[in-house]
C-alpha cells in the first residue's frame, strides 16, 4: 500500500485552462465510444476525475456470431480525438481478450487507453492497475475515500436497495461510485451530483444518452 502522500488529491476542481472546446465536445458525441467512456473523457479533461480507462472495442465474436463495432477509420478518429484533449495519455496495444458473461464465452478485440488529469495521476493509475489492489484502483479512479474503504471492506457498505426509489434512480446516484458507504453516502453522492451537473452543462447530448442507457438497463 502506498503512503497517503503518494495518493493523488481527491478534492478536484474544474481547471479553466483544461476546458474542452465545443468542437471537440461535438466530435466526442458522435464517436463510436461507449457512453461511459465519453463521460469519463469529459470528466478527466475537466479535472473532475484524476484518471480513466477508455476501451475501444473493435469487434466481438463467439461460435454463434461475429460483430464488428469499429472500422479502421473510426479507430484512428478516436485516437486523434484523445490526443487532441491535451492531457497525459498511454495507448495500449491492440489485443484479443476472452470474456465470460452470463455463462457465455466470447472474444473481444480491443485497445485500452489510459488518460490522466496530470502525468502524476496517470502514473498512479498505471501502478494501481499493475498492483491489482482494489483500494489503489478506487483512489486512482477518483472515488471518494470513504466509498473506497467500504468497497475493500474497511468500512460498512450501504445497502442501496433500502433507499427510496427516488434516490436510487436519481442522477446523483447514476454518476456516483459503484459502492457507497453506509455512514457517508450522502456526502459521496454529492460528488455524483457535481459530475452530473458538469456533463449536463457541457453536453446535454451525452447526458441524455447515458440516462437513456440506464433506463433500458432497468427494464
């Protein structure tokens, strides 16, 4: 475990010097990226998230089907957009990984890309991924420290199912960390509300895309 001094500061604010241009926002909106990746790109560029992992899924296949998700032109355009963000980036190699979901095995060809608010933030994420330490990973991705503690068993987790439906389905919850703590969840979802407000303001299109995806997943 790294010393606290080595953990990037979680109290992040928008850096005006890193504001993304409307033209680049429009380009991200139209790309063949998962909506979560679009959100993470914008939050990291703004300085609201220290680091993120972006995955370009090129194709998936198994014995029954073969789906191509991105043409070569799409890949090159996404790479160009990420470079244009002007923040530290590490491009991974093109790889084929084996995935098991719902007892079904398939293969995915992908390119993993790591981005950071600063080089220090990016380096911290790289080291956290190498370590496979969930606590370091949670901090590298910018989740609230109390939520990270709950995730790794150092604190009590919140049973989200016991919350009122209005809170469970709020935008604050949608943008919050996957695990929340029982004692500090109200404070933790304030960060989710902050991120929701930023995305809604800079790209109503991406905000709506994410909300629609979550509605479909709840059916």
